[in-house]
């Protein structure tokens, strides 16, 4: 039934006022007994049903019993089963006068059977890998110290060139292997070992909770990014070696996180609380119809997400669910951060409460929080303040938002394939200055609130966007274009020297291509996977990124989380609108230093008259169009000419002794 007009009177404000429950929900396990709790104040009857297996297709499948639950004055239905129920599968049978009896999984489930259709009681202690008690979060003093590389679990190791064993390709366990190209001895490192060499210190992983679009029981080659949540509090079974055993996916997910931590790499989980995989028939819809979602005045589902429904974070029990879920992942899985999909569909109160909850953990204020703060229509309650860019001042400095202006200033409008930005032709110079200042003159209070990116899973890869915008009629995505590589290097030089939090799509540094596909969310694995042979073909580009990352780590001014550094800089322009530069001052190698950053997006040389700005000394270059790092590669003075499509980054002489 699509129209919810007749149940909306029971939802929202009234349920929040009279039935808010601040206790534990779900299957509360201990070895002596398990208590099952479901919040459903509008239900007329609820039962819990136990199963021997996670699906009817498994050997020995049968119903073990169905038991009535009792309701308290807060609308919580409960039942206590005596004995050690670890490994028991269960569902709830929920009755409402308007809908009859429907079967649902537990929205608070920590484990589940194949395809997540039956929840599972789990003894979480048995899911911890060896040494888990010694696993520690990788946290940063400031968000701007993070250097983020975004990847999807399947993409990371699906290709044979990854060198990952066949049984672990596309799985959580791929992250635990030490690998080389095609597994050959002496070949370049791949996967996690490659990331260590590159200098990446933070990996954002696309959704790895249980999502609905993949049939975990099938051996067919299936693919989806995973922005279609089904069970929010347990890992996706298709990324495990055995989706039928609920504890396996948990253990292997922890193994992935532990391996990254051992490599010195933080793990950010991409979370999607703004919508669910299904609308009618979702676990939330069955549990309390009309409450967990937003609806238009005509009773139809609000669809600001573009996915068929919007969840209602302003409703207290969904807000509680979000907080409980985030805290569960942070504590049980030792996660280092969270990236919120369509954060602009959540309200600022909810985001602030999540931040406060994380802050209560040891060094919890350093756990990363950022998201997509787009301004989107949604049918929220009147007076709700949404967590979008224009409302970032309602959020603390350690909650950040993606910067779309940075993306478009660097390489052109994301939604117009032929649109160009600074790196293609030197255009959008004013937008670029706004971007490298981390939007601190606009919607961000400090650089720690701005996530800079020019490529991510959404849209074309960096290489593909540059190809189609420059070589309109014949982009030849699978070919190496020297002009495109120069543009890619220039984009990287801007990225790693800008104020804010740097973020790239996995493989941007090796000219990753999806052959021009701009929305590969369900494209074949072969199109989405990382082709690790490109680390050889584009070694010069990989080395350039490696050098820039090293430079960013060495020079504190690039990572300043305050407005202090960028607003003390001197801005330099050429007579043509295609050249731009500025100075920075701050600590590097233990001393106060002045740096000079010059960018030329044009296909001709641009010259900067430093003397006219009072900069009369000599400068040593650290980055040019071919090399990047912390070693001197040339000296300059007074008038500096920057080659076409390149950056020149310098430090004042006699001010640095590496």
C-alpha cells in the first residue's frame, strides 16, 4: 500500500512525545539467555520466530518455534529465551490493524543469514580475529592530516593483476594479503602494500554493511556500489567467503580493518542512513508503518534521495537508531571515521548528537565525520534545520562537507561532460582561489570543514573526465594521452597543497578509467575494478602523487586546520586569466618558512613577476611538471615562468635544510 495518509496521524511528533525509549533494542545476548526487544508502539501484536538456518534452502531448515512478546508502556515488545542462543536465526511477526501480520528482520540485528532475510543472535566475542584486543584506531590530530583514498571492496582486488589469491578476490580478506602485481616475486607492490608506499593514511570504503541489490546465494558475477541498505548493523555477505554463516562476515570484516590498521591506515565507513533499499516492506516500514520515513502532504513517500524514500532523522527513534548504529560500528569494529551519504537530508540536531556521542569515546573527537551536504528537497518537519553547506555553521569544526565547488573549479562541471576547469584551459581561476582556501570565505568556518575532491565514485574518473572534455570526438579512454597526464598532475598538485581535507578516488593516481561511464553503480565488475597494471604504465603519475603526499606531510602549512595560514598568504596573478599563485607561511621541518605556489592551466607559458610583489629573494623548487617531493629540483628568482599545464611549488632559499 503506497498511500500512508491513514497511518501518518500515529507517527512523528505523537510517538516521539509519548513513546520515546532510550534503552537497548535488538537481540541482547548473553550465554544464559537472550532478550529480544522491538520498538513498535502502534502494533497490535508481535511474535518472535526462531529458525535453525538463515534460509529455507539450507539443509536442516525448519521453524523451531514462535513465541508471543509482551509490550511495555513505551511500546517496546520483549521476549526472553533461556539458554545460549548464539547462532539462532529469528524474525518478528508484527501485526497492525491497517496491514495485518507481516514478517520482518530486526532493524537492530548484528548478524544475519544469507541475503539478510533472517536476523541472527551472535556472540560477538567469537567473531574477533586473533590480536583484535590489541587493534587500535588510526586517528589524526586534525582532520586536515587525513589523506583519503576512496575504494569499493570488490573494486580493490577483483582484477587478477591485484595479485590477491583467487578465493579472496573481491572480498574483505583481500586486504589481509601482502601482494605484488600478478603475485610475481619482485614485481611492484599492489593493494595495501601499495597504499603504504604511496603514503595514503586513510581509506574510505564504499558501503560494506548488508545491502539489498546483490543475491548472496548466487555465484553469478554481480556488482553494485552498495548504496541500498538492508541491514545497517552487519557486514555485506557477498564480501565474505561464506555468506550463509552470519559470524563469518563479521570476523572477516574485522580482519580487513585490522590489516589496514596494522599498515597505519585509518578506515572510514561510507554510511547511508538517508534511505533504505526498499520502501514498502522494509524492516522499518513493517516495524512501525509511517514513522521512520518522510511523506509528502498527499501521503506519498518523500524522495529527495532519488532512491524512493527519505528517512526521518528528526524523529527521535530514528535519530536514536542512527546514533546507536554509528556507536556500534565505532566500538565493535574499531572504525576511524564515517562518511555520510546525502548528509544534507539529515538534520543538524542529529548530526550534532552523533558527534557528541562519538566524542565520549577515547579520543573520540578525532574520529572523522564528513558527508555530502547538498541542499536537497525533502518533506521534513517544519522548522527542521538540514545539515547542508549553508548550515555548516550549526555543526562543529570536526564535521566536514564535500566541496563541489573545488571539484568543478579544478576540472569543470561534473554534469556537463565537455565542461572544463582550471587544469584543462586555465578557466575558473576565481573559483579555484575560493576552493584552495577551503571555502572559508563562504560556507566553511575552518579548513577542517571542507573535503576537497575532484574525483570520487560518483561521476567519471578523473582521467575519463579530462579525456572527454579535451578530446571531445575521440576520447580514447584506454590510451595514454600525454596532455591528459599533465592535467592530471596539475590537479594533484592543487589537491595536495590546498587547505582542507584531500580526497581522491582509488586509482586517480594511476589514471584509472571506466571507459567514460559516469554512473557505474551497477556496471560489470570488469569495468569498475582497479586494473593494477596501470601502476607500471603510469608510474610517472603514481610517483608524482607519492611525492606530493610526502610534501603535504612534511609542510604543516598545507594541513593547517585553522584559517590562520591561508588568510596570511599573498595572492599573485598573471596578466592572463589562466595563471594563479600565492604564498604560504608556516612551520616546515621545524622552522617558520615561506612557500610559493604557482599554477598554470593554459597551454602556453605563464610568467610571474615576483619582484613587483616584493619577493626579491631566491627560491628552490620542490615540484614542477615532471617531479614532486621534498628534494630541490631547481632554483628561481624575480620573474618565474611556469610551463604550460603545470605547477611550480617552491620554498624560499636559506629557509630550509631537509
